[in-house]
């Protein structure tokens, strides 16, 4: 069971190269072990601002373990959950957490990332809260129809939708493509919290297997131009103060920009990167401190291959 779980959950994260041996700066690592944490410390959650909770459970691979995050928003007229987790057991824990936090029923589930580690637990959530309405982008709906046990959205947001629950405005926004092509963010204009989902993977090398590298940069910049105090990532720790969450988002944005610029430089120099497994260009890339980001060894050649795909005009429409 555990192994099977690993096989599906960790698929997009598995290392294709040996783990980097240089000591990663613990402060710039998303790996729980680098922060003295154990798997038994999870799931866990904390209140970001009154009635808004960042929830962390784990994504485990043979090489590292970091958090996969959800957002729980409590209003006087029900709860909104943004992103699920990876498997049934995690779904059960997530449902238990919502019930522990509030007696309010879950009214909406926003699928901000359609990747398995954010949606596989949703059948359990739906079973516990059958009245909840599931929301995604059209692109994510299309992607999710290919999953084994999808909970498909019945409400679609392609630009912007505001949910008004009690006195709380909850904006579901499509700021552009990035990590999946169907990326959504959730923004609370009163408390100035923005849940970025996988558009922001804190201290993790940009995971680009389904990414749109250049558009991802613009999408992140658009988010950073908005009136946001708390940027909450989809992977990597959700804690720390608002300033460090913001600074790490700026740093992550630079990492995505670097993938684009190193891709252009190496492609122009004629250094090949046909696939992530056949990418001599990766050895010549200057990743700077991003080489120490969690998952860099596996994700860097993958990202470079995706950047090449974009340069060659072969990204999926
Ligand atoms: Zn993910």
C-alpha cells in the first residue's frame, strides 16, 4: 500500500539523478528532515490570520519529504477548502482537521492544482461533505477526466469568481498558466492572503513537467503586483512571517526566470537537452543557489527539457 502510494504520488518528483551532495542551507530547504521534523509531526496546521488555516501533510519520495499544502477558510456561512491531498488516509486526516477546526460544513472545494498529490484525496472529502461544490478551471477539468477516481468540478472559473460566504469575500482567480496549465489561486481581499497552490513551491526547484516556463514568470509577477500580505505555497513550509513568505516567493520567481534564461542560453549554444534523461545541458547550467533547492537534482534537467520544448514551440496549446 505504502509502496504503491509512493509510486503514484512521487512519480512527478522522483529523482533521475543522484542527490546533490553539497550541504543544503537548511533555511532554504523544503525537506522536513532539514528542519528537524519527523513524518509523525504531520499532518499539522496553523492559523495564518483569523479563520484562515494553512494545512500541511507530506509528500514522500525515497530522496526527500516535503509538505503538500491545503488552505482551510472558515466563514460564518461554511468552509472553503483549497486543494486536497494525495491519498485516502490523508483525505481522512484532512476531513478530521476541518471538523476539529469548525462545526461549519464544507461548502466549496477549489482545485487550484489538478496534480494527483493535490486531488487524489478528494473522493474522501466528497464522501464526508456530499453537499460541497467543487470548482476548477476548464483546463484542470479536462486534465482530471483522465484520472482514475476523479472528483470533477461542477463550477468552472476561467477568469475570476467571487464567493461571498457570510461576510467573507473569497476570490478564485486565474492569473495565467504556470505549473499545470489550469492553475488557479485563491485570494482573500480583506485579510490579504493568497493561496498560490503549485505556482509557488517554496525552496523547491521549479517542477516543470507540465509547466509553461515563460508564462509562469508572468503569472507570478502578476500575483506579486497585487495587494497581498501572506503568500501561501502549495508545497514547502507555510510557516514563518509574511516577509519571509514574500521573499521566498520572489526567490522562487527568480528560479523560474533562471530556467527560462539558462534554457535560452544553452539552446542557443547548441548544447542538447532532448529529454530530462538525456540533457547534457544541465551539467553546463549555472543554477547558483537554486542547485541547493529541494529536488534540484531531479527537477533541474526536467525543467531545462521543458524550457527547450517551449523554445522549439512544442509546448501543448
Ligand atoms: Zn504537487
